[in-house]
C-alpha cells in the first residue's frame, strides 16, 4: 500500500481517541427525598432509581415518571432478571429485598436479606441475584424466578458495589478494608483471591471491562483504581472528583466514568488495558454522585437535586449530615459525547 493510500485509510478509520462530553438534557422529575443507585434498562428505555421509601421508574428519552414501586424502607439498588419478568430492590432499613413485577411495578414478595442491604446485581452466568449487605458484611443470593434465598456468603468486610464478569466470578469492593474480593458463583463461596486497591482508599462504585478483564473502582479518597481481575492486582490509578458513588465503562468508546458529589463527572480514557488518562471533569450538579450508563447510546444519566442551606450542626458531631433536598427539585442530567446527539 502506498503511503498516501495508507494515510487516507487511517483518516477514514473510526477514531477511538478520547471524546469530549456535554450535557444535552436536564429533566426535572420532582418528588421528595434523597436517592441512590441509578440502574438503566436500555432495551425498555427506562431508569430505575432508589428514592428512600420507593423505587421510581423514569423514561430515559424524556424524563417522564413512568411508575413507582412502593413499600420499600430505605431504597438503594435495583437488579433486573431478564426472562423472569422480575425486578429486585433492596430495602435496607428492614434488611430485605422487594421482588416486583417489571410490567405493572407491583411488589410480589419481600425476601429476607441482611442488615444494610444496599447494592444488588444480577449475574447472567449463574442467573441469580446478589445483594451486598453493608453492615452484615455479607452477600445474599436469590433465585430470581422463585424469589427464594439460595445462600448467604460472608465477605469478611463491608461490601459496596460489585460486578459480574459473566464467567462464573463476581467481584465486590470492600469499603472498610480497601480490598476487592472474588465470589465463585458455582460454589457460592469466596475464593482465595483478594487484593488491595491501594493507593485508592474506601472503594465504593465499580464498573467492568469484560474484554480486557479490568475493574474500575471509584474510591472516596478521590482516586479510581483499575485492576486486572485475572491476576488480582491494581494496574493503574487516576484522580477523580470527590464523593464518588457511581461508575461506568463504555466498551466502544473505551471511556470509564466516575460520578461525584462535588458536581463533576470524571471521564477517563483507556489508552491501553494498563494505561489511562483523565479526559475532563464535566460539570454536572452539586450532589450528582450517582449515575447510570446506557452503553448502546453512549448516554450517561446523572441524578441530583437542589439543596437548602447546610445544617448548622457541626460536621464533627455528624460528618455525614447533608443539606436538605428541596422538594420537587430532583433531576436527571443527560451527558453525551459531543457530536453524538
């Protein structure tokens, strides 16, 4: 091939270079109360968002409130079990999981979990649901068709988010010890593989790159740790915003994301499986610590609200005290690669 033809072919090839991002929509959803995990259901164009005493279902395309799953006491995460017609929402204040119908959004049953049932995922390999119970230091495994508990797995620390590698293994951040543990979905036990996320402290959010066997752990210390989960070691770290609680990875754009309470969405590009750089920190909204990614459309959904005056109580007395959410101000912010909309 001549040099000129080679140059032309390179110019015509699709670029995997880092994208810049922009906010394309802000939807006012309203409703009272705080929020937690944002779980996209891309094929059905809906978002599931935990909101204290209920799970809200929002249309991805226009921000319309579709429905609410009620009767939840301390709403956190949502998991969807394809082929069963069932969704699962953690109810942390009464240590349970609410199984609900994905068509009519009615609660079907309440499944016992453990104290501080928080994040929850579906594992396609074992076709089971896993809730991660923070204060109980455990995972609860559920049969999604029957709505019954299959096993309870001690994790040896306080779990936050986890991810399935879709090959029979599940990985979980332990926030208190800054480690990642591996669950064997066949034996329903921890394997001997676990590793430190140092220098990344207090890992909470997690995303996964299955093709390159990488995990992305967003840490409260303002760092994201990228791990090779086959070898059980951190291969890179990058700085992110403060107060992370959400993460995502787009396998087509090869971009990872961290949504942060300081009002930033950190965009990280994968130059190679072991090399990463921060592309930008998109300004979203103060408190925008949770996100969901629709990798098919490359849209990131960040949620936040407007806040009242900060409490007068000293942070020394209660360091986790947050300013009050103004009623009716809850919003969904859509972030997309520039030029894709």
